[in-house]
C-alpha cells in the first residue's frame, strides 16, 4: 500500500484589522486510507436550539476504526463522528498559522502511523502445550 493524503488549506486574504480569520482544511484525496479524518463532537442543543458540531482532533488509526463517518451514533452513546473538511475561526492570523502547522504535523503523524502498520515484525513465537 502507498498511504498518502492530499490536503488543501484555504484562508482569508491577509488583510490587517479583520475581526476574525478563517481556515478551511479539505482532504482532497486519500490513498489506502479514509478521507474522513477530522473528528467532530456533536453537542446537543438546549430546547429550541440547534445541535453544535465542534472540531476535536485529527483521527488516529484506532479512531478510524471506532468513530463513524458523517454523523454520530447517538444510540450507542457515540457523540463523535468523522468528516472530510473543517472550517476553523481565529482571532489572529498568527494563531491561524500556528494551528495550521499543528494540523499538518498531526496529518503527517497519521500517515506515518498507517504506513508503519503495513509492516509488522515478528515480536515473539510462543508454543502453548
């Protein structure tokens, strides 16, 4: 397998004195791994309100197996789900850039982990009698 991700990062035009700056991260394609790797948590709304979905983290290999895609499984007390795209809002361009770097590092760690899982080495051989 050739595990890989192609990611696009979108942000506001760099303009001074904006009140917020948006970063959108989109998984454009994935090879030998899911495209839906951003973990969100569904926060139930108060009466009369709307549910809120909050970004929590980049999925790890175990999350890819355990957390459903597209919507949470609330019947099994699983308020988390995975999506292919996130948009985050920041008060400064500096914070946006810091978070973008952290996301990039987590994405690379996920790809490295999935690549490492492709080749298992013999740990031990045991005969039980």
